[in-house]
């Protein structure tokens, strides 16, 4: 296959590569302040559909909305974020969310049902926004600093992983903490994922170890035993993700070249 973005290589580091949820389109975004869309065709040509440029806004993360009509983008050192409306072709800056007092907004997650936008703030704060209005619904707080969060497939719960190695499980409707557990041997939490069939939770830490748990154990035990500890990475685990049928887990580290493993 040819490079997906061959018609427009980025000038800086790419931070996001994502397929559109329903169309044959791939998005790239990165530190060169641009979001580009390419049509993925018969592997001989991947024409560029368009690029948008966000002035003085190096992108930290960009993500398609669940319906594929919007792109949400956060910056490396901004408290604002952008919404690119692909139907209207307009770029909407969101300079301030009322009730959210954050110097930087970088990490975020979208709920699988398309209802919620979760902004991961500093000092352990998690801000739950309505995806429709982009207004604050509620704020939750973990002990310590939150480094990563993931929604369950039915969007009813949120797993939040703290820098101190604890995982907090929240009920989305009541915003109450249902349970918390310690990730075994974790010195510093880095990334977390919940499988699409809601059977497993994967926690990746700074040591490179990725622990795989059953969700039943996560919801009932304070010190659950991992079903498997994946030790293949020698640098910090910065990405864990399950494939749609929960048969493969990808673990990766951005701190070393080619540090990607499929389990």
C-alpha cells in the first residue's frame, strides 16, 4: 500500500491517524497545525480531499465524532479547542467552556454512543460535556493526577487511570465513583482501554508493562490479579487498544522506534 497521506505529507510530527467511522476516508493531524482528509481508494491513489489549517495551534489530538460529521481537535498548549464541522465546512473555535477552569486541555475521549465528550483536566479533574452543545454537564475528580480514561462500549461507565496507578470506575449517569482498584505493580499509569465486548480492561504503565484484567474483577476487587501481564515493551506503554472483535490487543510505546506489539 502507498502512504495514505502521500498527497500531503506533514511538516511536523503526526499525532493522529484515524479512519472515518463510515466513509473510506483517513484523517491525519499533527504539530504542523493542520488536519488533512484523504480518500482511501484502490491502493494506487489516495487523493487529498482537503486540509484545514489552525493558526498557531499545534494539534495534540484530533478525533472524528461518532457520526463522522465533526472533528474535535485539542492543542499542545491551549485551554481552547476546535470543532471542524465537515457538513457545513466550518471551523468553530471553542475558547471557553463555562465551568471548566483549565490552563491546558489536551486529552479527551468521546463516548461510543456519541452523547459525551470527556475532557481530562489537570489535578485529577474530569469534565463531562454534552457532545451536542459542548456545555459542561458535570465534573468528577480522581485522587492524584488522571493520565488516561476510557468509556465502556455501552457508554454507561468511565474507567479513569491515575498517575499513581489507581483506576477509578465512574457511573456516567450519576457521576458517582462505583469502585476503584490498584493496577498491579504500576509505578505510573499511562494508558487504558476497554474491549468492545466489555470483557477486558488493559492498563499500560511507565515501566512498559501492560496488565490485562477481566471487567468482573475490576468491578469487584481492590487488588485484582491480571489475567496476563504483557512484558514485551521495554519503554513506557503509551498506547493500548483492542480490535473490534476483542481477539487482538495492540500495545505500543512512542518512546522507541517500532515498539508496537500485537497480542
